[in-house]
């Protein structure tokens, strides 16, 4: 559920304003005992503008992660080389009973 508002923001605020459309990507990887999720776009957005904003999607996502993980999570917003924005989440990895991620 944390990715939905990030994807929506990338589409509405990053891609939709571009006349020619654009690309939104999602990446996931395991780094040690951490799950790293990222949503990026090649749209018109600026990470500085996203960070300064108080939009509902990012505010709710940050609050949800804080409630679930406290200081054990990271939430970052940054510019993508060539244009666009990337929002990254880093969470403690929870493994299933069989040990697989």
C-alpha cells in the first residue's frame, strides 16, 4: 500500500504535465537485512519541490511508515539524472517462515 501514492504522484505530478508523456519505474532489491523500494519518473518534477510540498500522498506515506517502523525505516526524495524524481523507501526485511524474502 505504500507504493500506490508514490506511483500516483509520479504519474500526476511528474508525467502528466509533459506533452509527450514519460516513464515511471519501480525497483525493489534486498540489501543485507533491508528491503529497498524505489519509484522514479522522468517527468517535470523537482525533488526540491516535492520535498517542500505537503501533499497528502507523501505525508500519509511518511506517517504510515513512521507508525509501522519508527526509526527503522528511511524515506528519501531525490532528483534523477536527466530529469524526474525518485522516492526511495528502505525497510527492515521481514522473512517468511521458510526463510525466503
